[in-house]
C-alpha cells in the first residue's frame, strides 16, 4: 500500500482560500484575537482566515491602544467591513457589535450621575469627550487638569437624540 504524504501547508492554504472566497461585506462572524499591534488587532475568524481590525474600528470612543478593549485569545463578534480580493486581505469592525447609540442611551436619563473615562480633550479648550459606555460618548465643558484615561463622575445635563449627542458636566 502506498501512502500519500499529507501536505499540511498546502491544505491550510486551500482552507484559507475557501474561507476568504466565502466572505461577504456586512457579514457577522465570530473570531479570536491572535495578535495586537499599535494600529489594530488581527482576528482569526471561525473559518480560519485572518483579518485586520483597525484601531478606529474597535470603539466609537477614541482609544490609544487596542489593548484598552481587547486581549489575546479574546473571542469577539465582528463584522466584515471590506474585502480586497486581489491582495486576499479583509478588514473587520467591532464597534458596531457594541450596540447602537439608541440602544446605549436607552437607560441614561437627564440628571443622572454616571462614571466615565476621559477619551479626548477638544482643541482650544472647547470641551472634554467622556466615554460613558463602550459605544456612547458625551461632551463636558472644558476643565483644566483632566487628561486622557482619567476616570470621572459626570452629571447628564442634556440628551439630544436627533444629533446623537449627550451633554455632560464633570462633578
């Protein structure tokens, strides 16, 4: 009996090509974070193909590092954002999986106190962007001596649903 040697590398390449060919923009898939870089994370999806999750597609709130949201081995739902058939590369998005603005504002009320994290100070001392939930950011008036990553308590002053805005006051 003659045994054919199994070519693992060739078979893996075929599997990845089939997985890539089955991708569709907008499709929700599950994946595992397998590498984290300053510009994003590489996620191996259930079919075996690996896509890039750019840092701006991880969160609505500005983050300085993917590690603020993700860790190696973490299993996450993602959406296929774009596909480049020529280079056989694709991009993913995670932020859409964290709920819509309407879903995240549902239990937030005017006059409510909340904990938040400072994500950015607007240029010219115009305000401070504060993340209330992973996909919900509000803006407070500028106050000196507050920095990116500081945890603060805020008061919800106003909710403007048609503009997807939340006005806050640091207390």
